[in-house]
């Protein structure tokens, strides 16, 4: 039973792969922007005073 459609496996899925890559870039950029907007530097002075 020969296959009547010649399909190259390397020609399929590029749209889904591109979508995933773009989604990952957007998610990382958004996470970095949220981090920059909400990150608070830790206070070093109270930790040093708590030592015995």
C-alpha cells in the first residue's frame, strides 16, 4: 500500500515552532519588566545588627 502523498517531515510544524519561540520571548520580556518594576533591594543593615 504505497503512500499517495509525498510529505517531507521537515516542512511541517514550522508555524507552531515559531509561535512557541515568540511566546517564550514575550513571556521572558514580560517577566523581566515585572521584575524591574517590583524588585526591592534587600536591606543589609538589619541583618548585620542581628548577629551576636
